[in-house]
């Protein structure tokens, strides 16, 4: 898989890889040795399920020590929405669809750190050319900030911000392939969910929430007064990878995938 991660993230991954190199690998329930590198080649393709709405493919596995999850995101619009608005992974040890425990990654961009790309940009990033931007350039720029994750709700653990690659903790790796498909892998120590005796034979509820985009206030004001923004103007916005203009208020309702939260839920049985 072609690596395009920013230098800082690449150095971080190298550091963690060296730190974990001496650890004895363990096989999961499918007798697969998982390597957390943003490459899902070691996974059995038959283990993946597909969410119809987002076309995200996902799989779950475990060994005696860790819960492993992997997602494959082929749709460029979903990727951009995910990177800009953030996504949360939920893990409920009682098998419910609850949002109290999990991991936030990517972390939602705060005000001043970038937002939904505005206007239509050309391949060189210029406004108004009517051409889609270079996906590689955009993800390299945004990937530079995707080196942190947030944990929340785990037993005996404070909610915290941490780097995505950390020995003896929750780890995440991500990458794109030559077809611009995004892959994300997670490794969560089972000790954060409870002891083996309590978890054995029990279903775990697992869900992903891709946050919906919020319409910029300037765009909303222009729409309310009947104004129409031009390309790159106050009323024009878009999801850069496809050059989509910000829709009017009537088109930006709950049925618009860009502006609504999207959920993916499944269950996974832990056996030891």
C-alpha cells in the first residue's frame, strides 16, 4: 500500500513499531496475526460487512489481549466528511447501542483549524476553476493533524487526548491505497472493557458515528434571506473532493447525507 502519511506521523509510526517489535505476536480467533499499519491485507476479506448507506466496510476480531477493528472507506465524500467533522467508535461491553464508551478519531476540526472546504477548487487548490482538487494533496494536508485520538468512558480511565500510536494503550493506524480508498485499523486492549471471565461468551456492541456537517453561519444567513452565494462566496461551500456546492436550507435537511450524523452498528461475540 502506497504510503502518503506526513513526515511527523511516519516518524511516530516508526517509533511505535520499534517499541512493539519485541512483543510476541498472538493469533486471533481466525489464526491471523494482526499488524497495525493501516493495511488490511492480513484480514480475511470474508469477515467484512458493508454498510449500505455509507458503503463503509468493517470487520472485528480479537485475541486474548486485544480487540481489533478495521474499516474500509471507498467513498471520497464520506472520507472528507469524516476527516473534517470527526468520527466516534463506540464499544459497549453489554452489547447495547450505547454511546458512553469509545474512541474519537478523526477528531472534529475546531473553529480556526479548518472546516468544510468552501467553493470549488482546481487541481492546484485555486478557487473557482471548476475542477476537483487533488485528493492526495488534500489528505496529506489534513492527515498532518490526524495524529491524536480521544478516549472516553472506559472503566477506571480518565477521558484523555493521546497520540494514535502508544505502547500498551489504544492504537490506531490509517492509510490510503492507490485507488484513494481509506483504511483505518484500531487496537483496543480488552483490559479496558473488563476481565476475560466477564467478557467470555458475551456480545459487544460496536458502532461508528460519522458526524454531520454544520452549515456555516454566513451561508445560513444568506439562505434565510433568499441570497445565493457564488463560487467560493459566502453562500457557496462544498465538500472539496467532489466540488459539491453548499445546498440551500431545504436541501440540507436530515435526508442529506452530508448534513446528518451517520451511524453504523454491529455486534461481536467475544470467546476465549
